[in-house]
């Protein structure tokens, strides 16, 4: 295995364990289970954040288009 692929696999492994540790700590802080915290983050918060970011991008696109027509 090449050194780059080994490093990439190691980084993916570390990222996975960091995310799991974050979710366990979040569950402990909110006094819920790991599965409930995971559900809140992955099924509710992330899709809402994605929709918000898409909405901001579309609003910026309209403003930029309006500014380009003005000048």
C-alpha cells in the first residue's frame, strides 16, 4: 500500500472516532442516548443546515445577478 493511501486511511479512521466521541459527549451533555443524539444531528440539524445554506446561496445569486444588470 502506498504511503498516501495509508495516511488517508488513518485520517479517515481518526475522523470517524472523533465524530463518535463527539456524539457520545453530546449525548452525555443533553442526558440522552447516543442514538437519540445521532438522530437529532443527522436527521434534523444537518438537513436544516443544508437547506439554510442552499437558501443563502440562492439569495446571493439573485443579488449578484441584480447588481450585474445595474452596472
